[in-house]
């Protein structure tokens, strides 16, 4: 019984963690007399065009520009919309709740978890400190680095704008980017810097006024 119980808890915990055409064609037949279209074959036209571009160097320029554009996009992601530098300090809390609409069962039909609401932090502690900053704000970068090196807890610095790759190279640590504002929206963060840590069975979120850094 103890082994079965452990298996159920492990399976349920895994679920909690994983959460923190057919095409139809119709032959309509020939409706009228058909005629040959006296136009260049499109495939042959493309081949000829590409060959010409390769020979005159135009194709190489297109490739170089594509690589440059890709690097610029990676090095300078689009800033997260709606995020500004904080002018006041405020704190709030967030419970990462998961809703099971029906009982969760194992392969033999035994109930692992009943339908209902569950707090993910009861099953998987949030052992990482998140620091959200404007990567173009030197003062915020310095603030984040100080916490990263001195707080004694696993810390991830997440940018809402700026080049995480440039900061990676400069400071020799990993910086992250809140792509499309996924985490700031989830945590209702509108201003930076912001710090997120676990406080009991909830997450504590604080936005800090820039003049207090």
C-alpha cells in the first residue's frame, strides 16, 4: 500500500510540474474544352531566376541579409509590451492553482487525485528567485547582479527589454527573456524591477521603485 501511495503521489506531482485534417479532394472533371497555356513553366522560370541571382551575387547578398536580420532579432528581442520602469514600490501575492475538472486515475482506474483545485506549491516548492528587469537600464542590471551573487538562492534574471546575449557575454552568466510577456502577464507584473519568491503556499511579487535601488 505504501508503494502504491508513493506512486500515486509521484504521478500526481509530475502532472502538477508539467502544468508550473483530414483533407478532402473532389474531382470535378472537365467542364469544357481545354487549351494549352503558352506561358513559361513556373518551375523552370524559378530555376532560371535563381541561377541568375547566384551568378551575379544577388543570392549571396540575400543570404547575408537574412542572417543579419535573424541575429538582430535574437540579440534585440521586441520589448515586452506594457512594461515600464517602476516609480513606486508595491507587493502582492499569487497562488499557482491548478484545476482538475475530473478525477485523475492511473492505468488501473484507481484515483490518484480527485477533481478540484490544487495549489502547485504544496507538491513542488518554487526554489528559484526570479528577477524581472529592463536590460537597457544599467541601474536595474546592477541591482539584479547584486542579488544574483549575494542572496544565496538560485536566481534567474529575466529581461523585459534589452539584449540578453550581450549581457550574457559581458557578465558571464545566463540572462533570460520574457518572450511575449508570458510570465509578466501571468504574474500581473507591469513595472520593473520586480522580484518573485515563494512565501509559504503562495508567490510573493514585489515591484521596486527605481529610486530605491
